[in-house]
C-alpha cells in the first residue's frame, strides 16, 4: 500500500520525484525515500515519517534518473532501515516496491543460507537480493528471473549504477503507469497517472508479468517470455492542480464545507425534471440491459461501503430490486453465487482499493457486468469496469472521507431513481424524490452554519473514550459512518450499532462514561429510537441526539440535541452525516490529533 514514482529526462529527477511523492503520500506516509544514479554510483536518502522528514534530510545532488517511494508499512516496523529504497549488499542497485511478497520468509532463509546479509525486515529486500544474485549484465533479465520465484503482488522500479539511463519496472496486480514524452525525451512511472506532472504524455499501464525498460523518451515492454511487445498508449486528460486548503485549518474541514457544492455537482444535469427521467452521461448500459437485471450487488470498503448500504436500501425501496451491499474484503472470500443477471456496482473514491478491485475481478469472472461509482479518473477500477459514473467531487485529500461519501449517496440516489423509472415508478413520484434531493445542498449548508453549536458539543464530549453511535434503517448506516469518522481521526473507541440491537448485548457496556450519539431522523422508526434512548438514559449514559427540527419527545430524554433540517427518511443520511463529520472534526481538534493524516492510515488501501 505504497506509492512509487520515477523520472528520467532533462529536468532535475530529484525535484520531479519529490513532487510526485508529495501527490502519492495518500498511499501511505510511514516513510519516504529516493534513490538515483549519479557519478556512476547509487545515491539514496530515506527517512521514517512524512515527506517533510525526507526533505529535511535530503542530501542528494546530480542524479541522472530517480525513483521515489512513499510507504505504508506491511512488513517490519516504521523506521529508517525499513523505508524504501532497498539496496543489494554491493550498493549497486536500488529497488522500490508497492505490494506484498507472500513467500518472502522462505526466500529470505535461502538467501541467508547462501551468505546474504539483510539490512531490513521488509519483504521487498528479498527481491533486490535475488536480482543481485542473478545479475550478469542484463538487469531486466535478472529481475524477471527473481520475479519468477516470487509469490505475491507488486509494482516495482529498479535502478542500477551500471545502467544510469534506465529504470526497470514490473507489475503484477498493482497499478503502474508509464508516461513518455518523445518530444522532450522525458519518461515517468507512477502508481497513479494523475501524479504525472505533464499533460503531453503517451501513457500505458503495465499488465501482469510485464517488464519495462524505461529510458529518456521511450520505453520497451517485454512479456513473460522476454519478448518485446507493442503496448497501446493513450493520451489522458490530466489536470493537476496543487491542493490548497483555501484558508481552512485542515483539508478535512475544507472538504466538509465543500459538500453543498459537491452534492450539487453530483446531481447537476442528471435529472430531467419534465420527464422524471435520470440521464447519466455515457452510462454504458442500455435501458434494456438495466431492466433485465434481477439483482444488484454492491461491492465497497470502509466509508464507501456505508454509502453502498444506503444505495442498496434506495434500490430496494425505490426500484424494488433485491440489492445487497457486500464489504469487498469479505466478499472476495465468500461464495456470493453471482450470476450474469446480477448488476455489480463497485464503489470507491480512489478507484484503487485492493479488496474492491479483487472482488470486482471475481464478479467479472462470474460473467457479471460492472458499474463503477468513482471519484478518481484513470484509476484501476474505472479502467476495469464496464461503465463508470463519476462523483465529480474534486480531489479529496484528507484521509478521512467526507465529500466523496455524500457524493456517492447522491449518485446512488439518482441511479436508484433511474432503475425505479425503468421499473415503472410514476413520473410524479420521481419528481417529488428529486425535488427533495435538490434541497439537500441547501440543507447541508444549514448544518454548516450551525458548526459553532457542534463545536461546543464536541468540547463537552471530547474527553470521553468510548461512544455508541446508534440509529435505525438509514440512520443505522449513518451511525456506522459517524462512528468511523470519530475513531478514524480522534482515536476514540466509537461503535456504530443498530439501535434495536443494543439490548442484545452491547448495552452491558453502558455507564455514565459511555455516551450514546443517536441519529433520530427516521420518521418511520421515531418512537422506537426514543424507547432505545430512554433505555440507555436509564442506565446513566449521556445522550447526544441528532434530530430533525420538530421531533417530539427527544428533549425529554437527550442531554443534548443538535437540530437538523427535516427531510425524508431516505435523504436524512446527508445532513446527519455532515453533522457527524463536524462533531468528529471538532473532537479530534480538541484532542490535538493529526486530522488530515491520522496515524496508521492511508487514503487509499492498496493492499489487502
Ligand atoms: O477509495 P475507497 O473509497 O475505495 O476507500 C475505501 C475506504 O478505505 C475509505 O472509505 C476509508 O474507510 C476512509 N478513510 C473513510 O473515511
């Protein structure tokens, strides 16, 4: 779950690699490192911690090419030795790696038995030591031989002091893009083509088992038989803009405040008010195809799976089509019994989540068509899906996802409406649903205007170490999301729980130090949630309720109430989620946590 970057060309490779790493930090920020060839030797610098640590320690000059790495630790603790790049014993070559080598222990033992000394705990070092063992002048051939012994997944870049004009790259089940500009004679590699700092590139992606020799302005790609192959290249529309907090204290806060606009953009131009029909630009599925599906299976992880659960409920309630949301990391090992009459929807902000990609591939192998709902263009999921609906939320920088999630829910609401219209939902019902949806950006704005009230509540609750977040139906999924936000950025033990399940066990934990945050917006279960609140209150729990303006009965029970603009049950997740995001943000602020880059996390989880 790391980011790799490389550059060879007329500009300063060090500077370009550092800019690439800055953008790749979303893939991990446990350590960073850079290596290059200069004056006939391998030069490198690597440091535990964020890129800022590397910049302080940077001592490299005059590199002819460079490769850079940002790490999310899998094997071995976070320290300087385990940071990439890793070198062979003779310091003649350096490697960077994204992925996991599953048989690294056996290979390491064999190498140690033959006298190799290891300097790190990583699985990656095994590869460079194997390449050194097989190297006899042809670096690509040595890498190929090493990789034939390796089990696992990888994207790799390798440089050697005897080949100053080359970067060797290889990939298996991990993304690796190569960008070449024959005019300026520059070449790039990256885990993410969106990080290329040039829009004039011919881009290709390495497929499983392929090895590339990258030189200034050109690339040769070989298949597993070491035969040269012609790769199809494409010109991608890459519009890189330097991320800015725009005056906000954190990217997270900025992204929370963007939501009136991002939700608006997610629905803009996608509903025909006259006809009551939904129109996604180039959806890639005909109405006939969509009408023929018997089921929908949504695959996603983390926050995206929460949006997926809400989407599945929309599809059932509006379109009356059996729908389920499966957590991709579980789904990939279950017998989902998928058949081609099931539409599979993969939801991912980044489009790079390893488990979602793996589950998607299993669904494809079962003959299912895949619709992706994604934010990041050119990402693996968008390339592998049969069709894509983009969130259009703009770059989400904070590890904790906010605006992507509300945009996912907005897109899912429209998609469910589309499926419903195809299944005979009356025009007027569709129009009413959309009219309510249209009001959501303004209602989110009302929540944002009340942020000082949420900050005051956060100050009051920030010292607690344990929380339950409860709700029913749509508010249950919202409670899962609210709890995830809090634990992710505040390191507080927060558990989302269906309100009706409390008395089946979890209520045993309740005491005066265990607050319950209750999402009360569902009209359908209003009385039930009030009973649940009374039960926890009777056992001493401090109760903070998020309730729609006008809800009776809640004042008599809750210690604190945050009033939300009233909407329908189906659309209540938007405003309740935004309120929960702000509560988590202000609690994290009060607890002095690293809000944009919480410990142990990465924006994109690219290993399982
Ligand atoms: O990029 P994805 O949407 O596939 O990511 C899925 C999860 O890793 C992500 O939602 C994660 O749970 C967030 N950090 C939640 O805030």
